[in-house]
C-alpha cells in the first residue's frame, strides 16, 4: 500500500502545480514520489532530474529535515507522516 505524502513545492515550480505550494502524492520512496509527481504535474520531473534520472546538482530534496543525499538518495523510503521539501539551490554574490 502506498502512502499519501505531502510535498512542499518551491515557488519557481508552482506554475506546474497550478500555484499550489504543497501537493499530496502517493509513494513509498522519493523515486516513486517524483514519478507520481510527474504523472500529476507534467514537466516537473525534468526540472528535478537529469536525463539519466539522477537528482540535478542544484536541487535539494529533504525528508523532514534530512537531505536525501545523506540518506538513500532517490531510494530513501518515506512514510505518510513525512514531509518532502524540494528546494532549488540558491547562489548569490
């Protein structure tokens, strides 16, 4: 059984979610969440993943407050009580 997970959407991607700052998506891993996010909101996955389906270097994804790169990356398991946050890296000078 898949969990419904809350995914926080950053402002630059909200045009793909019809302005929603948070959406609920089914999945048991980050990979499944992103796949189902693309199914519901076409075009979002190409902004998050490279053509070989790895996380783009300027995108950070957190499960609760843990960066998935320090967990199991896209195979990080999630449960219904988790909150997924997508954050583009910010550069400045």
